[in-house]
C-alpha cells in the first residue's frame, strides 16, 4: 500500500499530468461560458431544435445507442487524457533514466510495476469522475438561467451517474493500457502511436476486409460499454456485459505482456 501511495504521489507530481489536468479544468470553464452565451436569449423551442444543447438538462445524457448526449464529448477527451497520462507516467521513467534508481529502492520488479499500473488506473478513474462533475457543474448556469430541467426524473439521474462511472472506468482502462505499452516500448511515443495506429488504421482495415470480426474490435466494444446498449446500424449483436468483459480481457492481456517485459528486461544504469 505504501508503494502504491508513493507511485500515486509521483504520478501527480509529473508536469505532464498537471498540464493535462489544467487543460481539462480550463476546458470545463470554457464549455460553461460557451453554453451560457449560446443559450442566452433563446426560447426552449429553439434550444431543443439544436442537437444536444447543454442548456437542456435532459440532453446531458441520452440513454441507448441513439445518442449519448453532452457526456459523449467528455468521454472522448477523458479517454485521450487517460492515454496521454498513462503513457507519460511509464514512459518518463525510461526517458529520464530513473528506472534503475527505482529498482535500487524497490528491487521486486513485478511489485513495482504492479503498483505503478494500479496507481495510474486509480488516479485516472478518480480524476475522470471529478472532471465530469466539474464539467457538468459548469453547464448548470445555462440550464437554470436559460434552459430547462424537464424530462429528468430519478431514472435519468441514475443513468447519468452510471454513465459517468463507465466513462471513468474506460478512462482507467485507457491509462492502464498506455502504461503497459509505454513499458513495452520504453517511451511515451510508442504507446500513443500504437494505440492510434490500431484504432485508426488496423481496425478500419478489419471493418472493410473482415466485417464478421467487427464485434471483437476495440472501438465497437468501447462504444457498447459507454452507451450500455446495442449499436445502431450494425449487423452484429453484443451484450454490454460481454463487451465489457472483452475490453477487460484485452487490457489484461496487454498488461501481462508489459509486466513480463519489465520483469525480464536487462536494465542498465543511466550514463
């Protein structure tokens, strides 16, 4: 537990992590200002006519695969933040040559790597949930001053809270994946390039050449977990539980490879 707390403190003291959090906070403030400015002077009919305007509280989260609402915007950027943050936490150790120093202090490699991976996942989950709360809180002035809360009952609030938890979970998953890849490649860029190359190139090739394999792709399973519903206009059916298990299985496989690589790799002292 002490090692886990140490790794969490070290991660929070990294400049890149602080910059990411600062950018996210600034984004929340800007989003709130834009939402208020664009809703001022408009009627409810005009606001509802626009697609998912933040001043309409019910548009924050739209259950089902038909639409995810404003929360979908936060999901995209938090996923990117989890990837960048996790890659930085692990990649910076190799870039600055501090891995040897850490192993001198804690020679049990698997314990050290496990603490680093767990700390990245826990921090990503907590920070993601906190940022979602701040993001939605920044939109409240536009709702109360210019918008409406109609159509939001207890079930809607439960759906929103559950969706926020899933966003945080997927952000943590992205962070753990980035830590493993950065450990395998021994730098931050390797993790980021690998993830974006797979999602943007490899999976699109699979969709075009082997449509029957779509149900096993990262993108589709992430979308199903986020919306917790079947995807529209897709030929396959996949339950949200199975999609979640698929995502976790993929992450576990990459994490095991990363841990094995760190355990067996020759690590020289920095010159």
